[in-house]
C-alpha cells in the first residue's frame, strides 16, 4: 500500500512538472511583443507621426511612427510599411528569430511545449526597435552581429513608390466628376463642434428601432468629445473611451481601441481583444452605400470570435469561452468611421442580434 502511494505521488509530481514547463515560451514571453517604430529622412532626421502597418502570418497592427506597436509573435517575417504626406514610403522586413523560451522548452518542456510555442508564435521574437527610412527598404535582425542587426538595420534598396501627396492636394472636383466622388462628398468633411452623427439601432429579433445620436461637444487637441464625454475618439478614427453602451452590441462587444486599426485595406487581417471579448477580423471587398442621399465608399469587415465569461475561473491560463460573436462592419475610409454594423451573439442562454446604421450627419453652424 505504501509503495503504491509513493508511486502515485511520484507520477503526480512528474505530471505537474510537465504541466509547468509545457509552453515555456508562452508563459515567459507571451504571444505578443512590443516593437518601437521610428521613421527618419535619408539625412537621418527623425520624423514622427507616419501611418505604419506591421504584418505577419498572425495579423496586422497599425501604429504611428515614434510609438510602440504590440504585434503578435510569429515564425514569419514582420513586414513593415510607413506612409506620410510629402515623403516616399518607408519599408522594411524584420526577421523572426527563435527566443530563449523555446530553447528552454527543448531542454525541459518536451515535444508538447515546443509544438505549443511554434503554433502560437511565442517561441519567436523580432527586434525591439526598428528605424525605417523614407524612400528606402531595409532589413532588420535582432541579432546585433548579423547583417541588419540593431535598430538601424541594413539597406536593401530604394522604395519605388511615388511620394504621398499632402492631405487635400488635388481635392478640387474635376469637371464632369461623378456625384459620388469622395472629394465632393459633404459627408467626408471633418466633423465640427455641434455636428451630430445620427444612427439607428435595430433589434433584429423584434424589429424595434431606437435613435442614437453622437453630438460633437468639444474638440480637444486631437480628441473629439461626444455627448459630454460618453464617447471620445481621435480625429483619425480611433476610439479612446466609451462610457455609455447606447449603441448596444456595437459598443458592448467592442475591443479596446475600437473595432478597426487605422488605414485598413482589402485583404488585411488582424486580431483584437478586451477583458470580455477576443476576435479575429478580415477586411474584404470595397463597395458603396447610400447615406442621406450620398454615395459613400465602404470596406466590408468580417469579425468572428468569442465573448468571454468573466465569471469563469481561469483554466490553463484562459477564460472559458461562453458565446460566439459574429459581426459584419462597413467602414468608410474617407469618413474614418463604421457607418453600418450587424452584430450577433450566440450562446447557451440565447441569441442577440442587432444592426447599427448611420442615417445622417447633421451639420451645425458652430463648426
């Protein structure tokens, strides 16, 4: 009896040790990494504020140069491109390298841990900082002794793209231009103080409709403050804060920072999450919709994932999934906002299905 008990205890300790060491890189490094992105002129002058996109097999993130992006780790190359008015694009590739966490798994975690870290990207790392140069393509390697090692990277060659024109350049409507031309569309004008975005929220199960108005009360620096601070956005479309769930599922399911990254284009994909939801998204085809008699260019975005049960106890480091989330968004690039959304949540306790659609932009003489 005593021998059997000791044997059982030994087996339990071995199993615990394997559990602790399995996915070593996932525990030590996590599946995401911070990468600081800087942009410079060919003379070496630092220029902040460029629109940058960083993409790999596990998604795309957007960030302004001079700031730090949180990218998903991956065994694939991190491809980077930054755009700024008056400058040729800055581009570069950052090589993915095996990190110490994966090496630790080789020694202690065994095959299962290695497989986990390879599949979720936790076993790989990129350089912590990259300096992209306008008009150039560069390669980066986090191993300082390698070609492209260090933040400056290695010059590959020139970027052939034409310099980006300053905002507003060539915006005059050409003779005979179509009525739906983006440059002539009044809906695409920047919002001014007192302007109101008028949406309609519809419960798809009952058909019940309710009006949701976002009134721009104040423009504070780069921030747009709606409804006395219940909603705050930046001028480029990022969501800073939402205090009221007036838009129903569109607000309650929204990941941190909003539904979309900046400057999305057809074919892009990315992941997003908050304390209550974890989703993946993909941008599809372009089309047009009519809003208040005006034709507006939109990009369709499909979002799928899970609403997480916040009351569940963590199991293996993850919260138990509770309800499936399916959201279709229509994003208007010129307006820098979602103009239509269809959101659905399917769970064991039932189903919720709502649409949220922009009806009109009411302009105020205050703007």
